[in-house]
């Protein structure tokens, strides 16, 4: 039992030793639990240096917005083919078909037409517009087409000095209405080499 020394109670050394051992054991147990929890928390949140922890997010399917069908059909989604040819009275006629391979769009007005050589250089003057043959706007769904006509006059009907007849032209260059890009078609058509005389006329597009 404790003894009273100078008005204070003291514990016997044996009791103090037991108490100290108990406190040490309790402290070790608490520390072990804390370390275990710390380890689990660290493992749960571990990620490689330089990377971000992955975050689960929901995904939303976006429906593509359809393009306005009234927009001008661009050259890159049109195919050009010769629909038919005919000749008469010193002229050669070509009916050209433009087929839409993309989203719905509209063609309206006159295409631009000229002849070019193998190097892509224009030969002679570009086509004049056929008066009174403006055509009508054509909405083109995918796979549908519009047509226009070109008329080539024989260059030998003109004054040779003014016309400068040539057979260098190897392709027909076509600008769809209201576009700055073009399509080409192979042709074998003599024309005037001079840009002062146009041997070509073109109509506007129409349904075909």
C-alpha cells in the first residue's frame, strides 16, 4: 500500500510498474490502429505521379444537327457527268448532270464553265450565260441531281486571226453556282484560243 510521505501519497514501485506497462500497451494498440487506418486510406487514394485520379463521369449522346437544305451545294459533294451530247448547225451541245453525294442542299442559277488544257490553264474565254435560260432552284437530297446545258460553237466559223482556233482544250472546268471550287470533265472540244471571243454558252441549272 502507499505510504504518506510529507503529506503526499506514493504508490509502491510494483504498482507503478504495472500501470506504466498498461499505458504503454494501450498506446501501442491505438498507434497500430491509426497506422492501419492510415495505410488503408493511403492505398485507397494512391495514383501515379503525373497522372490524375480517374473520375467516373456520365456520357451524353449528341445528335448531329442536320445541315440547312437551302444552303448552296458545294463542289466537294457533287459529281459531274456528261448526260448527253448532240450536234447541229455548227454547234455541239452537252447536257451536264450534277449529282449530290452529301447532305441535302440547293443549286440555283448559272454554273461557271470554261475549257482548260492538260496543265489546268484556261483556254479561250469562259462561257457566256444563255439569255432567258436561268433555270430554277433545285433542292438536292442525297443521290439526286440537277442538269444544265452547254453549247460550243465551232471556232472555224469565226475570223481565224481574231479567234486563234486551237484544240489544246482537254477538260471542261465547272464551278457550281455560287461556289469558288470546281469540278472537271474530260472533253475533246476545239475552241478559240483568244479570250476576246467566247465559243461557249451555258444555261442555269434545273431539275433533272
